[in-house]
C-alpha cells in the first residue's frame, strides 16, 4: 500500500520536475550567455586600449615587447591568471582581427574568438564567425571545421553540397550543445574562480588522470608531482599538458599526455613540441632533457613513447628505462583502472535509475 502511494506521488511530481528542470537549464543558459557577452566585450576593449597605447607615439612604442608582460604582472596580481601575458596577447590580436565591435556575433564565446584570431584572411575569419553563430557550433566544432579548411574547400569545390555533408560528418560524436564544456578555463579565469587553469574532461578521462597520478606517486622511484593541465604558451597559442612530474633520480621533468582515442602521428608531433617547449621554458640548469610519455587508454591501441631530445637519447635512455614505469606497467594500470571506473559509473547510473523507479 505504501509503495502504491509512493508511486502515485512520484507520478504527480513528473510534470513539476519537468518544469523545474527546464527553468534551471534556461537560467543557466542565460547566465552563461550573459558572461560570454560581457567577457567578449571586455576582451575587445582591453585589446583596443593596448593597441591605441602602442600607437600613441615613440615614447610609448619604446615599451615594445615588454608592454604585455608588464601589464600582465600588475593585472594578474589583482585579477588572476585570466589576464596573463598570453591572454593579453590574444586580446590584442582580437581587436586587430575584429576592428568593429558592433559586428561581433554575441552568440559566440571568448574561446570561439581566440580560435578565430588564428585565421589570417579576413573573409575566411568572418565566414567562420557567422557560420559558427548560425550553426550553433561549439568551440570544439569550430576548431575542427577550421582544421579541415572547411571554408577554403567550400570556396574551391564544384560540389558544395558534398563538402557541406562531409563537414557535418566531421562533427559527429561531438556534443551538439554550443557550450558542452561549461568550465571553459578562460571564462573561469575571467570570473576569478578557483581551479581556472583546468580543462573540463569526461568522467572517464578525469578518473584515469586521477588514477594515473596516484599510480606514479605510489610507484615511487623519485617522482614528485608538479602540475595537472599545466599551460605553456607560444606567441599566439596556449597548450595544456595533462600531467607534469619531476623525477629527482633522473633530474628531469616527465610530461604525460593521455589520449582516449587511437594515437596519431599528430599526437606524437605535439608531444615532441611539448618536450622542446618545456626544455626552453622550464628546464633549469643541471636538469636533464625532459621526457614525454604519450599514453592511450584502450588496451589494443596502447602505445607509450618516450621522447628524449637534444641529442641525449643514448646518454640517458638506459637510466630512464630503469626508473620510469615500463610500457606494460602503464598499460596494465590504465586498463585496470579504466574498467574499474566504468563499473563504478555503471553502478551509479543503475542506482540513479532505481531511485527514479522508486
């Protein structure tokens, strides 16, 4: 009898829960959109002021390359990492790429515009901007379409419908929501929230990162944890390294990049770049060359690659292999933890379903 009453009460709540879910989701969407608009406008204005300052005579031009680091030092002390030299550089490029603030599409986030500043030709840049807004592309979708030269191929092709169909297929598997990754690192930095430098990942990848971090620390052999999602920057782009350790036995940094899909030659090239950049930017006097490890989660595609650069491979390779975990150790640990995480996620989903049924 009590169970029947509970079922009846649950049925009565369904319309109310539906209304409340819609209300909350819409409120979050409006709040996110408002933050986007304010952030984009602020970044454009900051870029404008920087450019106008640079152009105001020889005395100010003397600051040269020191200007952005000087501004970043003061602004970061007051407002956090969202105003470091790398982001200020993007804001300056943003203003130079989009001189008319009124022409900006308010549907797009600051992350979208950071990507768009990479497009050199104005006609292509404006086309990608309008298409991203019209088609409701996430920043990931925009980056993928830019990477496949969608606009350029569409312009040159005689069969534009086929190119458009191919471009649509390229987005298959991506979250259709324009803001699937709500914890945009730049937005969090802009708002001054904690943990702003970390990118949002899937539950599986996040769990694997946690497990791998704990595994390496438990393994010992000289590992000291340095950072997760550590940002390193070029003149115009930011990159995030999944895990960074320092090994005091090897006297070198160890970079780990986790891939949840099949490893590609682009991934290997990217890690090669990370290692070289880390050696240039972080490696201290007396440190040995940085090591890069690329790791795939699926067992049949697991690949580990150690990248020891600067001509020191023969000198340090044997010592690295004595101290670093072997490929089999990493693969087994990752496969075991991946399965455990999946089981836990399935159990949580089952419990949630049971709760709904009750």
